[in-house]
C-alpha cells in the first residue's frame, strides 16, 4: 500500500511538474511577445525621429542650407548707396564692405598682453583711452571701417574678446579730384553737399549707377596744370570748366583748393568755395564779347562799323573810365574794339544798344539771374540798379557780377549758332536735340572770327593760347576784386577759349583768383618762332590765365580727338588753292 501510495504521489508530482512546464513556456512566450513589442515600439520611435530629421534636412537644403547666413550676406553686399561713375564708366564714388573692430573686455583674459599686441598693429591709437575702456568692462569699438586685410590681422591675434561687425562705407578712389562736384555724406548715409546731396534719393534707389558727363582723365590733366601754376603765380585759388558747346555736357570742372573726400572733414574756410559754380565775380573784359554780340543781334552795328575820335578817358557820375592801354588807337571798328579790348569803345557800343535791350540780352543768355544746375552750390549774381553809368561799366565787365558756369553758358550760346544750352554734369539722353534758338545765327558767324583773331594776331591779348592745329579763339578778362564796394589791387584773371573756332565744339574757361607776377617763369610763343621771355611783365589774364589755358589744350587736345587733318584741309589747302 505504501508503495502504491508512493507511486500515486509520485505520479501526482510528475503531473504537477508537467503542468508547470507548460505554464512556464506560456509565460516565456508572453514575455517574448512583450519584448518584441518594445523593440517594435523603439524601432518605430527611432524611425519617426530619423524621418523628422531627414525631412528637416531636406527642407533646409531647399533653402540653400544656411539661409540665415545667406540672407545676412546678401544684405551686407547689397550697397545702400549707388555708385557714381564718369562718362566712361570709371567709379568716382562707391560703397564697399568694411568692418568695425569691437572689444568685449569681460572675456579678455590678459588685458595687458592684449594691449601690447594691439599697439604693435596700430601704434597711432589713443591707448590711455582704450585702457580705460577695458577697465570699465563695457563693449566698445577699437577701430571703425577697417579693411579685410586689417580684419585678418586682428583676427590672427586669437582673442575671443575681439569681435567684428560687418558694414559698408563710401569711398572715393580719386580723393580730391572731384571733391567740389561729388560732395559728401554724413554718418547716416545722407548726402550733405554736391551730387551726394542733390541726387540723394536717386543714389539710394534701385536705379543703378549715377552717370556723369565728366571725364576722369581730362579732369586729372586740367587739375594738374592748375596746381602746377599755383606755384608760378602764387594765386589763392583757381577754377576751370571744360564744356561741350552744343550739349552743355561738362567734361571737367575743377576748383582749387580742394579736399580729400575720404577724410570727411568739416571745412569752414571760405577759400574752399567752389569757384566754378558758387563764386560770384566781376570778370572784366570777357563781358565785351557780350556787348558786341548784343549789338550784332539787334542789328545796331556791324563788325566793320567805325567809331572815331574815341577819348582816352570819360567820366560818369564823377568817376573816371579809361583805357588799360594808352597806345590804343582813337579810331577803331567794332571788331577792333573787341580785339584790342577797348573800354571806351565798348561803352559806345553799349550806349547804342540802350539799357533795356542790353539787360534783356544778358538775361536771355543766362548771365544775370541764378541758373538751375545739378548741385545746390550755385552762386547768384549780385543785384544792381540799371542806369547810364551802370550800362557803361557793365559793357566792359565792371560793376556787374556772374558765375563761371554762367559765363560758360553765355559764351556757348554766342558761339554755337545762338542756341540755348543748359550746363550739366549728369549724363542725359538725347542732349542737343530740340534746340531753342535765342540769338540770330549771324551773331556766331560774325563773333567767332573775331575771337580767333584775339588769339592768332599780334593785336590780340591771348597769343599764348595759339596752339598749332587746334584753331583756338577766345577772350581775356582782367578785373580788380571788390569788397564792400571798394576795389583792391588784387585781381581776377579770366580767359575764355573756344575751339576749334571754325566749328565750335568745346569751351574752356580758366580763372585765377589773386595771381601774382612771376619773376622766373619763361614764356614762349607756340608758333615755332623761338621767341622767349622771362618773367611776367603784367599781371593780366593775357600773361596768366591764357598761358595756363594753352598748356591745358595741349594736354587734353589728343584725348578730345580734334582732327587736325580736317583743320589743315579746311584752312591751309583752301588758301593754297
């Protein structure tokens, strides 16, 4: 019994063990299923993350990867002010990328060592001030508007506290060359003078470069001659304008002294005035051409009209008017009066014209009233009351004022066939078309040969401008400077040149402010005669401004491409035939 009972017990035990094994397998299977679910869940999570990151990368790639930096760089390189270029496309003013070097003192470990490094690179800086700023631990600028080269030098120091801000600045490659024309801008990128001011909106727009009529090469040559002769005649200032007679396009406009636009200095000295446009002067005998042109336009006189028994002196309102040359003949034609620059003869011609017609003529050619121009620095002729004495003095350029730019306009009209012209330094389309005639054509046909004789004949006052092959005509003017109604010994010497006078294309004006005679300068005629003369015998335009104008024409003539062969064929061949 015991055996059977034991056997049963053993069998029951065996059965129990089999049951447990089955459950264990079941449990293990359930655990396996749970583990697999966790794996699937983790896989799903990882897959979702990978998908999200892949999608993000894909969309970023569509935005050029680093879109923020791209937009930032785009804003940096997009200039906030357009270029100014000359007639040939050469840059005159341009914005470039620069950097501000800033310092964050609180992350500089060794400030003394840092100062030593900086001092080696920039010994000119104010180091006591920099040291004081470092002690205050406040963000400040070490140096503004530095170049890429300077940035790399500072960056190579390896200082974390040295930061760089990208910005842009206005640069003027030619420094002083166009200073009075271009003008300046302030720290807020706003024009405060010259073209920078008058065309401020256009330069900030999306219209592209502002193109001028001026030529950099010609501007350079003209300025060099004016600077060279400052040492000869010791004048306090000078100015020059070169303009196309038909279009009014100004190829060169120089006023000395000038200044470096890149320095952005505030200039209060009135000697730095733009003498080409802002200066208002009595210009003397250059007005005699206007007087004769007015009489010819009215048909009052002809070039061969005779004026006999002209006195050496006359008086008006108790003031004496005399000839500058005592040797001048008392009997002169209208043409000879202009060639010999006669004062009394000019008065007689003006008296024939009369006050009203003389005033109207000068207004028509733009001499009396302020003119519109591309820059705001424009002078306004001084007002005066017309009368018999004022008519007399105005006939030879005394007691009446104007600007050099207005003088260029007036002479252009007289020489170009009587057509109105508007001086400009901004290149415009269709210039010279739809001309308006304001003077009779015959005025130019009669005046131009006389202007040529002033340069080419011994009786004329501008022989030093007789440059072979360029057919130069012109008129001199010498005037005393007046201040508060009183004339001084200081002078304004002016010469107006037209060339080629047979078919006028260019006008060149040279003005000298307070020139002095030179003891050492050697003059020589350019006619091949070999004639030379040392020293300035007279402080007149014929010995100062004319000499400079002749030198300028020699330099710029080849650039202007005046065809000497055409001149030779027209004048020399005709004579031989």
